[in-house]
């Protein structure tokens, strides 16, 4: 094997770096924890904020991604031209989580976390991630039961809104911010089933439509940044991580770049002859 486009993050340390070259970059993806805002008590922003502050996302990145991911401060990855994390706070703060939960009128809660039964680039182990979150939530008096089904059943029941919360994610096929916001959080996406938070906010939708309508790059950037700050206030979901994409190849191979949107391109690939490799 000359090239592996998707080596498992758990196996990166085992790769022989004397023979192999490993490259990586932050991919246009995000994993997140979505709250079903059409169900009580997740229709209350205070409850959503409380649950978000209870989650130790740094521990998740070390345990689930083996440190090979960036902590998400927005749905948008930091490589996006509209990314803005100024004033946006998703810190791990159990004391604040308990306080917000009490402010919302709850001393305890019983919830479910739906965990994908499949492995994805943005989330290599949703079940294990749910277990870590289950432990975090117990510290603030929230009992979380983990739910999972066969993948087709999981998606069907998810689209019907049967979940309380769900660990899911998104992998964009282009860099435009609208390719994150509209499929995941617009009112139209509630009807199509892509909006796993079932969250429809007319103010947020208006920001998206205004951003699409303008041809001024700075104005468009400002609108998308306002959208990110509105999401931070309303908290329909908690961004968790932007995973890195890795590619491992024999050092005898050159000319194979790491495409940001997946796949692999051998058009410019070259390989040293065996006699050159042995010199």
C-alpha cells in the first residue's frame, strides 16, 4: 500500500514515521450535540445553555479524537472566511451549568442522548462520546440514557423528531458559510429533516437571506458573524470539534496533495524507482 487517505486516528502513533509521511489539515466538518427544541425542556435556551456548560469538550477531543481535532467555537471551522469566535463562550463550567438549570426551574432532568451507530470523519466514536457526556451530565444532576439503532432506523426516527438530543455532524462540500448554516439550522431544513435541532428562528433565517442577497463581501461576513453570535445566545446545538483529515503515504511517493473536501487525486503522483529508494 503506497497511500492511505483515511488512516484511523487511533492508529496514527503506530505508523512508522521513518518510512511514511503523514500530512493533515482541518477539514470543513463539525461534530455537534443538537437539542430537539420542539420538546420540553429543550425549548428553553437556559436549559440548552446549562447542558452545554456541563460538557468537557477538551476531554472529548483527547479521548475520542486522540488530540487530532480542534475544539469547535462555532459551527463554522476556523478555516472559514466568516469564522468569528470573539465573545462566543462554550466553556466547561459545571457550577454555571447547575445554576442555569436551577434558574430554568429544574433541579434534575432525565434525558436521552442519541448516538450514531456508524463511524464518520467528524465523529469516529459517537457511542463512547455519549458515555463521556453521560458522566459529565451526572455531575449536575442530569441522568442521560444513551440510545442507538441500526443506521437506517436511526436516521428515520431522527427525522421524525423522536430524539431528545443527538450526537451528529456535518461535512461540507464547499467552503461557503451558507453550506453550514442553511442545511443545519434554517427553518426550511426543519421540514427537510436536516435541522436536527428542529430549531426555527425567523431572525436567524433573515440573517441568512440577507447574507445571500448582498454582493458586498464585508457586509456578508458581518451578517454571518451576527448569525454565529445569535446561535451562541440561543444554543440550539453545542459545537464539539472540527476533526483533522490525515493522509499517510510512503516517502517514495510525491505529488499527491491532501484535498480539503475528501477523495484523493493521483494526477501528479510520482514514485521513486526501487533502486533510488535503496540508496
